[in-house]
C-alpha cells in the first residue's frame, strides 16, 4: 500500500488538531517511503522559518531507519561523527531530535511524519503521534484463516494434487545371489573342472558346491574321439583312394 494524498491529509489534520489543543503552532511534514515530500504545512507563518526544514529532516530520518527519531538519537549519540556524516550523505535530511515517526500500515512502512517548533519539551513528539492515530481507521483487517480439520491418528497422509509433488515409492532391494560366478575358458566355454556337480553336500547353514575333475584316462579318450571326428570326413571324399 502506498501513501496517498488523501491519507496524508488525514494524518496532517489530526496533527494540526492536537497542535491547536496544545496551543503550539508547528511545522508538519509528511513524506512517502522514498523520502519524497508529499504534504507540508507551517502553522506559525511567517515565523519559524527554520522549523520547516527540520520537520522534513525528521520525517526523512524516521523513514531512513524505520524507527522514531527519538530512538535514533538515543543510540546514535554514542557513535562519534554519526550525525554529521549522515547529514552530509543525505544532503541535510537527517537529524537526531524527537518529533519524527514512520507511518506504517499492516506492518509495512509507507512514509514518515516530522514535526518541529513545539513550545515545550516533548511537544513535537506528542503532535506527531497524534497524527498517527488517524491510521487506526485506515488499518486493513487481516483475513482470518479457516481452521484446519484435525486428521485422525493412523490415517494416511493426504497426497499432493500434483503428480510431480508426490513421493516416489520405495522398492525393496533384490537379495544377493549365493551362487558363485563360473569363469569361462579362453574359448568362451565353461571350464568342466569348475562346473558344479549335481551331488552337492550340505553342511550347516551354508551349502558347499562340489566340483568334478576328469582323470587323465578320460581326457585322452576325449582327445581320441575328437581326432576321429575330424579324420572321418576325409575318407568319404569323392575321387579319393581307399
């Protein structure tokens, strides 16, 4: 929400009303959130020419630090050179004196008010706070949130309406295989010496896999059968001598 000219007039009129009650003509300045002057009035014209610039500086200082100028004066006084350096950087729109307040609506700062020229200690601050009282009628109500229905214990949690927001299912991992891997021979054939035999002995919780080895006589017999398989086709060739 921005500071409108209508809202600035309401704040100004409320401050002027309090100044009349206290019989303290003052200068009142209202700026927006960027420190730009929105509305200004000097009640003690033609006197009090210096109070105009002071009231603008108070309003800008309150917006700059988002707190009252009285609070800034309390902690800023303990910093050497703070006031002079800030006044130089802000081109004279900084001052540490009571009478400036930020204007907030709904927790957001939309501007600031500065008052100068009070004829008694604390009079500027009182007039500025009276102007802030006009914001009570402009305060925006906070919409009430509907109460959330209590979910019964043990019920399934409500899933999201969007599919990509739903949690992915967790799949069980496959059990590790207990069968040892069988290496291959250089020709790509499983080695018979490492082929598990059908007669395996079971001892305890683990099963040992037995192996079967070929004796030298069986290996020679296999080699002779292989030689016959390669020699036989040569005897049946056409045109050959028997």
